[in-house]
C-alpha cells in the first residue's frame, strides 16, 4: 500500500522523468502504465529535454531529484553488468555537489559531536565550506599546535531524507519484480539492498576514517601517493578531522604543466598506483575521479574522500592477473581456462565455446593501436560474455572495473599517448612471478616454516588421534551398515507378512462366503462345502504366517 507521502514523492519523480523525456522509465512502473497517454499530454512535456542521449537525460534527472538519487546513480554506475553501456558510462559522470548549509549550523553540529566549545578544539575555523556534497560538507580549520586540517560534517537531517527515499526505492524495486518479469534478472531489490548498505556506511564517518588510515599505512613513505592523517581524537560518527591536503587539482592540466610536472610520468604513476593498490594490497580507492585527486608540485598524487573502497582476495587477484596477461598475449584459451579454474563459470561449460565467445569480443579491441587498448572495456566485455555462460559477476570485480575506467580516462587526459601496455604488463608479469612461480613457493615455505616447526612436537599426537578417530569412524560406518542391512531384512519380512495376511484374509472370506451360500459343485452340496472349508483353512494358514512377531 502506497502512503500519501510516498505517492506525492512518486508524482514528483514522474514529473522530473517526463520533463527529461524519459517516458520509457516512467511507464515501466505498473502504477503509471494506464496513464501513459495522459503522461504524454502533461503540460511539463512542453519543456522536455529532447535531442540529448538517454544517458545524459537520465543523469540530469537524477541530479535534479536530489542527493539520494545522485548517490543511487553513482552506485549504479559501479554495476555496468546490470545496465546498458551508454547509461552506465553517463551515470559515472554524476556530480555529487549541492548548495552548502549554514556554517553556524556546522559549528553547532561539531560542538554537539565533540562535546565542547569549538575554540577548545580549534584555534581557527572557517565557517565558509570549501566543498559541499549530498551527505556532508567540508570546512578548513587549524589545531592549537598550528596544524591545518579539513573538518567533514554530516548534513543535518540527511538520515531521514535518505530513509524516506530508500522506502520509495524499495517500493519501486518490488513493483518492478512483480509487474515487469524481465527486470528480475537484474535483481532490483538486491541492488537497493547494496545501495542501502553503501549509503549508511557513508553516514558513519568513522568508516571513512578507518579506510583512510588503512590506505595511509599501505603507502607510508611512498613517493607515488600521499594519504592524509586522521585525527581520531577529534573524529566521531558525524564529524571527521583529517590533515588538510594542498596541491593542484589533477583535472587542471594547464596548471600541472605550468608547475613543471612531468605529465608522462604522472600518467604512468597513476596506473602504477592503481595496480599496487589492487594487486599488492587488495584494497583500493574506488572513487578516484578528478575531484578527489590532487598533485604536489613534485608530481606526487594526493587523495581525499575515502567513502568508497574496494577489496580483492587472493583468488580475485590471481583471476585478474591471469586474464590480463592472457589478454595481452591474445591467448583466449588461457582466458577461458582461468575462468573455469577460478570457478567463475559452471564446471560443465564447454571451454571451446567459451573461448570462441571471448575471441569474438576481444579481437576487435586489438584492431586499434595498442596504446588505445582499454583494460576497463576489456573487463566489461569479458563480464558481459561470461554472463551468457551463467557467470555471476562479483561486485568487487565490477567496482574494480569502474575504477579502472576512471584511471584510464584520467591517465589519457594527462598524457594522450599513454601506453597502458608499457606500464601494466611488466607489473603484472612481476606480480605473477612473485606469487605463482618458484619464488612464491620458496617465500611461502619460508613464511610457513616457523608455524610448521612449532607444530612438529604435536604431530605424533595428532596422527595418533587422527588414526583413532578414523578407526572409530570406520567402526561406526560398519555398525551403521549392519543396522541398515538388518532394517532391510526386517522390511522384506514385513512385506511378506503383509502379503500373506492380505491373501489369507481374501481366501478366508471366500471360503466363508461359499459355506454361507451353500454352493453346489457337480450337483453335490458336499463338494461345495469341501471347497469352502479348504479355502478357509488355506486362508487361516496364510493369516498365521502373516501374524506380527512379538517384540521381545
């Protein structure tokens, strides 16, 4: 049942979608399907944005609907396995920028979170925010020791706004599942569940602080990437205090060139940072768009905004490395084999068919100059192909693919002649050698040997206990087998008794009927009575054979 508040919000969404000429999205909702003609005649259609691609129109509509829908669109952009390519790419351009709330309100929120007056924590505080997004805004402040910091504050009342629109998104997802069967394969309710978790994680700034601390530890003393320090004593669920980052926005190409930054080296470093995060650490910044990256005059990357992070396990890393290297070498059989060994496609998949499908989508990629080959597009095509073979695409891999798209776009914007092959292939070959070759075996042996040595005195006792357990299990299996065989024999006896009882009852009744009717055979009643008594006697005998045994 739709509540009046939800219905009013739904009408607002419909109005925005129709004005942006997105009727196909609105009329897909069962609730509005009978009003398709009325929607086409709606007065706001006079101002519809026609002529633009559908992805652009959808992005602009989401930006108009506000922060929750902007965030939802950004989350959907990380799932190109669920969306058409043109829409996924356009949603990745959504800008999370909204008007700021008053600085005095920020001060009040900070004082409530930290439990004291502002001047007891900061010697200076700028009430004018330097950045404002849908969930939080950022102010510049200075600690009493002179350190300049960035203070991130959650928007007041944002949780109730998010919960209100989440209810609506759940309702729309359920309507889609119920009335549009084709949407079930996109699992809309599960997609909203994923968004629900993501957005509520962003509402706890301690989660983002923990992400920043982990990434900083991974790149401690690195010349490639600098991550700001978190001031945990001033960080709460609604407030986060970080070291302030200075630098040139990475999107300001002219400013970078004017500062004398080596653009070729900067582009290659960006790719190396990505592969280091993904393959060395298995923990990567998954929102590396230009607004979140700055560059020092020396060419060092400096990152901010750690709300969305991705993780990769050892299995994921091996899968990606094997696929990338096989792709570089145009060895499509190795790509197919890597999928099967990783368990990403069902074991019964015919590898020849899968290899042919991969070749079909990958060969056109190599028709272009090697410097223009896109890893992100390769992964997208690979996932789309694998879905035809019932591969369930893992969210962490799709998030990595989206990040790879960002890195490639950024790298080629900085240095159009960037050759990803030149940067990535040696890194991946080195990683494979270290983690899957003889060196990896020796390193694993060296790392595990102290554990094995500590366990050595326990091995005889463990072996003895294992043998005893195996003996007990074997004895138990034999006992179980004997019991099962005994039950089978008892069942067969019961079946025989049942048969004898049924046959005996029939014969006894037949004999009684013949005796009662005084049947005559061959003209003599004697023969009829004799047959009746014979049938009754045989029936009685069979009944006795089928009589249940007494339980001891």
